[in-house]
C-alpha cells in the first residue's frame, strides 16, 4: 500500500503568501475570541469547589439548585455531566466562607432532598492562593519551552529556522486557545499539559522538514530556495501525514474511550495535531524563505564547524 | 552487512528481559489483605512478635491466610477472598484491640500485590496508582509560617521579661508589636544595659535602638537565620503530628510529604469519610505535666476501684499503674522544644526539654517543692490521657532547661522526645486544596485509560502492518517493547500513575511511531532511488537517526518544562511523557534495527524487502 504517488515536487512556495494570509486570519480570529470571550478556566485555576455526584435515576436539577440556594449558595452552577444521572456542581470561592467545609454542607443538603440519594464521585476544592500560582507556573513553563526550543534549533540548524519554527508553532498554541475560547470549553490543567505537549510535538514536524531542507541544500546544487523548500516538503509529506495520522488514531481512541476527564485533553491534542501539520509545513517554511535562508549559510556553517574541530 | 555485533544483541535481549520481569507484577493483580500497624505513638511494632501474635489470632479464629509480610511499620496478612478478609479483620481487631474504645493498633483493610515472592524480593512491584485511579482523599495544607513566628515571638516576650527581672534592668514595658518585640526604657542607661543583656543571652535577635516620645526603646526582630530555623522546625513538627493523627484513621498507606517551603501534602487512599479526615487533621492534642499521687496505700486502693478524689489512674508505658493528680502543673504550650541527647555527666541517654519563660518559672517552683517526688508527663488525645514518662525530681530546676534521664535507651529517648513534640502543631494549618475521588470513579478511570491505550494501539498496529508489511510488524513490535519498557520503568521507579499519566502513555506511543515511520519512509525512498535492499536498510536507519534525535530532543524540552513547573495532574503527565520519550528512542532505533538485522541481515542475495509497495514515478 502506498498513499502518495507524487511525480514532481509540489509548488507549495508559489502559494506561500496565501498560506500565510490564511494563518494570519485564523491567528487574528483566535486572538479576537481570546480577547472578547476569554478562556473558561477550570476550578484548578479560578479556585472554588467542584463536585461530581451520581444518582441511580435522573434527578431534577431545579430541585438541587433550589436546595443549594436555600443553603446560601445562590451562585452554584448545577449541570448534567456525561449522562442525566451524573450532576456537576460548581461553587466559586467567596470571602469569609469556610471553604474547606463547603463540600460537606452541599452533600448534606443533597442527601436531605426527596427522591434518589446521591453518591459522591469526586470533590475538588482549590483555595484562592493555588490558582494564581498555577497560572504563573503555566506561563513559566511556556517560556521555558519556547526558550529551550529556540536555543536548541539555533544550535542544530540556524537562527532563521529556530525563529520560524517557534512562530509557526506558537500560532498553533494560540489557535488551540482560540478554539477553547470560542466554544467555551473548559480549560483545565490536563489541557494546559496537552497544549505544551503539542508545542513540542509540532516543532518536531518542522524539524523533520528543516532537516530535509538542510540536506537538499547540501546535496543538490542549482536549485533556488523555493525549489529546495518544495522538494523538502514534498519528500517528507508522506511521512508527515502517516505519523500524524497514527498519533491522531491514538488521540481519537482517547477521545472515544477516555471519558469526560480525557475529553478536552484529547480535543486540544486533535486541534493541535491538525494545525501542527498545517503550520509546520505551510507556515514555517515560507517564514524561513522570507527570513532569507540560502545555500551559502549551510556551507558556511560547515566550514565554521570544521574550523572549530581543528 | 546489516548485522549487529553479538554484544549489542545480548544487550537488547537483557534490556527486554529486564523490562518483562519488572512489568510482570502488574499482571498478577491484587489480593485482599489486612494490615496491622501501630495506632499509638507510644507503641512500636515489633515485626517478629506482631507476626506471631497475628498468626495465633488467625489460627484461634480458624481462618486461613495466604502469607504474612512484615516491614518496619506494619504486618500484613494476605487472604484468598474478601469474605475471609472481612472475617479476619474482625478476628484480628478483637485479638489486638481488646478494648474497642481505646485501640492501640490500626487494623485496616488493604490490597496487596498477588505477585510471587521472588518478584517482590528483587524490588519488582506493580505501578503505584494515584488517587484518581484508586479513590481516596488528597489534601494540600498550607502551614501558616507567620503564625509560627508570632508564636515564637510571644514566647520571646515572656523570656525577655524574665531576663530583665533577673538582671535587674528596669524597663517600662515589653510587648510584641506585629513581627517584632518592643522593649521600652525610661532612660538611656537602662536602654544600653538592656541591649547588652539581651545580646549576650540570645543571638537569634536583631536589635534596633530608637526613641518614642520620652521613652527609649529597643525593637527586637528575629534574624533571618532564626526565622528559617523556626519555619523548618514548624513544618517538620507538623508532619510528625499529622502522622500520629492519621494513624487513627486506619489508612493502609498514607502519604504525608512536604511540598515546597511551607506546604504539606496528605494523601489518604481509600478514605471516603472526608469529614472525619478533616476533623482529625485539624484537631489539637495536648501535653500535660501533673504530679503523681504517692500517698501510701492510695494506689492500692485505686487498683481495687476506690480512686481517691482529685486523682486519676493511668498506666505507665511499661504497664505499671500510676495514680496521677488531676491538677495540671503545666501544659504543652509552655514546652518549646524536646530533643533526645545524652546526660552531660553520666553519658546516659536523656531527653532535653526547653520551656518558655513562664513555664520555667512555674517549673522552678514546682520542682523546688517536690524534690524526690515523681511527676508525670501525659499526652492527651481524643480526651484520653497516656503517660509518656514519669520521672523522679532530683532537685530544683530553673532556667527552663529540663533533662529527663535514667533507665532509658537512646532509642527510647528519641521516641519520648518525638512524643513530647507531637502534642501540638507548631504552626496553624489551612486546607488550600482538596480532591476526593470515589472508589467507583477510580476503577472507571483505570478501565477508560486502559481501553483508550489498547484500542489506539490496536488501530495503529493494524494500519502499520497493512501499510509497511513486515517492516510495519517490526515497528509494532518495537512499539510494544516501548510500552513494556515504559511500564517496567514506571514500576521500578514507583512513580505515581494517574489518569493524565495513562493519557501520556497513549500519547507517547502515538508519537513514538513517528520514529519508525521516518525510518520506513527513508528505506522506501532509498529503494525508489535504486539502492540495493541491504544498502537501503543501512542508509535508511542512519539518515533517519539525526532527524529522530532532533525531534525527540524538542519534545523532551517541552516535557521537562512541564516537569519543572507542573504540579498535580500536569506532573503526572510530564513524568510519563519524559520517560516515554527516552524508552521510545531505545526501542524505535535499537530494537527495530535489531529485529530487521535478524530477519534480513544474513541474506546475501536479498532481492526484495517486505516493506509494502514501492511506487516509482518513472516506472509508470
């Protein structure tokens, strides 16, 4: 079996401008949604109490809301989770509330209701000081990833490659976040992990293409820079699609079988993988071209290296 | 030409065998067990004796066990099924805790790995499951360090007052103001003398002189060094106290760890009663010093049931009865420290106590009036007292430094010191994070994680075999060996496996196949360019190596960043992700090459590779 039967190099670079405009538009849209709608942060970031309770038969959410309202939790969000029998209750932290005791009070008031009795499945309580730390730790992690990757790529390749790879892939991260803002999906810690994993993974993709670019520059003389890029992309496209397809199979399996907890995690990965292919192939390469990569740079690098060795 | 030297094949073989052995315990599952551990801080588990006692109690009840295991803190018995386990628990409970209202042992239901003994002996244990997979409660406690410092400053205030009086320095008031102690004087001379006196008595304080209206004052603050010591001490003592309290809950494997500078993580697997857990974590135990009633005949009378008014009957640690007066001489709040050590003259093991100024004054008076009498130090928990030690007063003790010695081994001295400190928390704590996972959700999470990995793996496997034929199969075997090594590594390191961790396993497998795809595509390309099959294999692997290395390093950078800055679920993900990248490098490059070499390496006249269709543009 072989999916890709490509006779000639596909002239990707001819349409480079179009691709870059498309990414710019998606990027700006993502920024727009992030700015206007904002992310729907999970309880881990905002602080508060989250409870998951399960009933043997579907309860009436109205009754639960009423009873919680009487207890003084008017700001409680009550919604179904997964099935009609599972209920998710969210309570924000408030000043002067004995935060540690909230879950017990809520359970007591749910037990007092008529009808089926609830079974406690999960409680998460996060104090206000923890949330802030998580946000700053997340930002630090992102910076470390960006710095580390730029440094490594600049060392292994050239600064032009490093810069274009990181721009292309940061644009993926923003787009993932844009999706989460647009649909108001819950942004939790696992989603943050997925986003950063995607960043490492898509850079991976750019690396494979760049590797080919370097090799083609060295081996084939007389090709223009766009031709070299086209050749590199064309000869790796089969591997790109198959690898990402395989990873996506795994992620899809998590999406289908992983349950609610892994749902948004795998959703973030899915978006990341799809845009990862696009951006590393069709955004990073044109960027390298705009930044003015040429054959001489690799020849020079080679010479310099030799000198160092000597 | 495509042959590995023998040592390389052997190395791969050994690594795979190692992986297999350390993965094995995960397949045996778990069997029900009952765990007996100490329920009181005063009681130490003696492995041999407890095992014997456990054996006896089971045989009296006519219950068969599947093996007894002892470690430093507990003895566990395995049982065939949960029915026997429950029966055994009742029997053991009766035998070990005859007085149900005052249990000295924790008898808890537990699960033990069913893997054979030899695996356990070489340290091969099943993966350590996180709370989201086994159910239980997780708390993150914030220690109020400011509170610890304030407490110390309050004690210092009293100390300074005593010091000024002892040295006859006249002052116009000593008080704590925020994070400092302010001492006022009427004139400059007293101020200067005060400063001299304080700086000779303590080097924990930083002194700043000043003037406040007509008054002269000295503002004393704790040095950064002293503050650090107080904070370190506070968190250590709080952890010790938590350990003692959690024993009561009867949790089989509690985790109590320091996190960062001022936080403590408490994880109680299997605990569902959150309210009780919180209650116990927040409770304060107290220490009391009282006099022993040594009136002749009183003890004998008390033994027969006629306890004299104003006294209580307790048992000493050795088991001898002791009649203690109800009147409290001192409480644990006056005790600032207790350390094991040695008597300066006799070199006997001893416990050194430090009392604060007020405590020292009371203690001096009491000891002066009660020479050659006994005093009892009691630990009051759950409204019940227990005599930690009951020493005889040899002479008047002033200055707040007390030494208890005689008839004590150094180990006993350490225990006693620990107990004396265990009475109270050094600093208040607050729960800042709580996570409770019900047992059904935990089991569900395991099966969900397992199924996602399984079906994803199967789908990738089928696709690879169809697309790359024999080379696809080799890739799948390499991927399976990656999984094996990853699980073995996780089992060996006993890293906590959480649901995000399982997701990381799945994701890592999905990403690891990249290396094999790269290799296979390269080999196809070489064949397309007209290389001979053997040459294609060699160049394919060699050329792909650089790319694989580069791409794995970038992924690893992201993984390490998550590991450094992540907490909770993110860390669980990152650990597995990073380990997975390392194992995938090994399996994708060495294992798959080794297999290909075994299959094709010896064939001299190789015409064709089973790597799927090779389509050539010019052939069409």
